[in-house]
C-alpha cells in the first residue's frame, strides 16, 4: 500500500510576507495551529492541508509530509534504505507524532503518524 503525501509544510524566511502573499494570491484562509506562528490553510476535497511557518534557519523550502501507520517502522525503513532521521520523533498533542528525514540524495521529508490521543 502506498503511503501518500497528506500534508505540506512551507518554511518561509518572512512569515508575514508569505502569509499576505498566499492569502491574497490564492485566497488561503490561514489559521494559527498549536502555536501563533504556525499557520494552516485547510485543504478541501481537491487539496491537502498546508502549514506555513517561519524557517528556523532562514532558508525557504517546502517539505512534503507522508502519513505512515507506524513512525517506528517507517524510521527503521528509512535507515534500512539509506536515509537519515534528522529530527527525532516528537509528539503533537491531539494530532500524533512526527519526525523529519533525509533521503539518500538529501531531500527533506516529514513523516507523520496520526494519533488523536497523542500528548
């Protein structure tokens, strides 16, 4: 079974400028999620939810997030196939657990295990 991209994170070096751009150019209705500077544009039946956040290192990037049934199994498979876990698993209250990995070529990906009971 394919594990799809179910979410996209856009990291911006200028959150205010990017927020105004996406809202004006595409009609996104960005809403704070979990913390005030993590904004989410909910998807609809034709798209996926997208998070817009300040880039921690100042570099602009888009990070596809793949939903997996088990973060433990997924990170083991990432390592088995030459990838690297660059941000160890963390919890997102009421949403699940996530982490960030690199494929062997250096492509950054997020992994997410859904768990509404996560704390």
